[in-house]
C-alpha cells in the first residue's frame, strides 16, 4: 500500500498534468482492502505500459521533427553561403578556395596517402632485366662474324661483296659468286647498308605489320670502349649532341645497382621531338648495362616498361613496343682506342610509312647518325674537361658555348669527309664500264634521285636543312638506340 502511495506522490511531483494525477489517485486507492487486487493490478499494468508507449512515440516524433528542422536549416545555410561566395568571388578565387580545402583534406588523410603511395612504387623484382638475359648476348660479336661471312663475304675468294656502295680501304670480290646461305640459316637478316667501318642488316619483325628490325656492326679504331659506353649512358652529354631530345632524364635507379660502378639498371623517360606534322613521341624504358672486365665485354639491354611517376600525357604518343641490345668489345682494353660493337633494335613508332620510303630515308639518315655518335665518342673527354673546368673555375657561358660549337664543327668535318667518299663513289657509278649493283629500294626500280641526293652536303642540323623525311628518320632512329 505504501509503495503505491509513494508512486503517486512522485508522479504528482514531476508530472502535474491531469493524466498523471488521475493515475496517481488510482494507484493510491489500490490498497489491501480492494477486492480482486491481482486482477486490477494486471489491468493497470496494461494501462501503464500503453501510456508509456504513447508518450515514447510522441517523444520520438518530436525528436525526428527537430532533427529534420536542424538539418534543413544547416543545408539551407550552406547553400546560401555558397551562393554568397560565388557572387563575391570570381572563378579564380573559387578555385583557390576549393584547392585549399583539398589540401586540408589531404593533410587530414595523411595515413591514407602513405598507404596508397606503397601501391604506386615501381616493382623492381618483377620488372628487372634478368642476369640470364644479359649473359645471353655475350656471344653476340661472334654471331655477327658468322652473319657477315654468310651474307657479305664471297665463298670463293673470301673477299667482301658490295652491298650498296664501295668503301675505301676495302677489297671487294670480283668473281661474282654470291653467298649460298639460306634465309633460314641467316634468321631472316639481309644486308642493307655499308658505310665506312659499318655494316647494317635488317629483317621484317614478326607481327609488326611489315616493320624492320635492324642490326648494326661497327669497328672504330679511334674510339675507346670507356668513352663509347659513356656516350650511351650519359644522358646529360646526349643532350649536347642530340637535337631531338626534348626531355631526357633518369626516373629511378635500381637500389641493387646504386653502389656499383660497373653496372646499373635505370628507368629512363625520353621525349623525342618530331616534325610539326606529327605528335612528339616519348619512351619509358628500363635500361641495364654491365661491364664484364674478365670477358672484356660491355652489354646494354633496354626494353619498354611502365612507371607510375611517368603517366601518358595528352598530345604525346607513348611508344609501346621497343627493345634493343648492344655489345661493346674493345680491341685490347677498355681505355685504349679500338672497339667493335653490335647493336640490334626494333621500334614501332606508330606511324605507317611505305617500305620504299623508309629504305630511302634510312640510306641517308642512319649513316649520318652513326658518324655523329662516333665523333661524340671521340669528343667525350673534351666534354668532361669542359664540365670539370666549369665547376672548378666558373667557366663563363661564352667560353662554354665556344667549346660546344667546336664539338659540333668536329662532327660536321667528319660528315664532310664521308660525303666526299660518296661523291667519289658517284663518279665511279657514272663510268659506263662499272657494273656495280645498286640497292633497289622499290624491289625492281632504282630511285633516280638517290645518287644525286646523297652527293649533297648534309652537315647542317636535321631540323633546319635535311628535310622532313630525313628528320623523320633521324628522330625515329634516335628512339632505337640506348643512352
């Protein structure tokens, strides 16, 4: 009895409404004299539970209405603020405002960015050029010897067979016996160009749509293996004598090769300038080079790869297919003049050019480039000396430019001497008794302008005086070769 009275008193104290008062009075009159206490108690319990459910539903609805009102008020205020700022600020200020908010969000999400960066790291373990691939080319020079004997050496008199032009200081066959090796034995390689101290073969690369892979053999008695290697791998020096290098840099170096001076594996990005009618081409490729002093060889292998730091850019064509390998062998040792080298490469620049046009341009562009590379190797020590003097004694810009101009003149003098030999060859071709076979670029008819064009001076830079086709092939060729 006393419990029910206390309950009624509490309800009157905190809820003075009529409903709660009536409920307290009812509870108060429920005493021990009431008949059927258990029955009445059950009825009142049901009424009390129903009342609490009704009140709870009303409270929940009120909270819901209040939350919706607050949320709508906040959204309306944000919209008003946005419209206010768009009216006050111009477009530039609004972009700056959004940029600052992005920076703030990025700062708060630092842990997320760190975890995401781990995904975009270049995976050297999966993409590294293997040792087996490097050692595969240890016998490349010997293989070129066999290819030369099978394709350009007479089987009867063992003298050289004329490919396209007669070179000085070379004894050629006069018996007219052609090599008997089959195309299968030669792996598809066919003689293409001969120039002073250089032989070039080519073959159609499978599944390439008729594009050619090229194999170059050179024997330079005035170049050291050390300097020739540096010409291939020194990207800063390449910018000095390569007019097509719009951008050239090493993106990343393999951590396993950073501490070695005789080997390195790098990911390189190179953007190549093309004529105005074409988009520039760029390459992202991995290059690995190894100096094996025990065997007296230098092996350089390159192939296309992908790196997260160098995504494709709009307006520049990314070359997807490229591979090359070069083997350098000194006559005696690495720091004395005299080397042999073999370079094999293939590239798909994404431009369909008729084979006859490609052959005609190759006859003009490829020899000139190899001569420039040879002269650049001879001038490498001069370049290093200039660079050292610049850092030690603050060499003036005018003096440095004079030195660079001297390097350019040396290369041009070499090209002029090569053109002189071409003019001598033209005089021999004008002789009606001369029966030297010329290369048939169209597989049936000789180009009447080829001999005349080859006799012209091509010492100027390709971008200014060599014409579209010549410059096109030079830029295409630079993509093939290693750095």
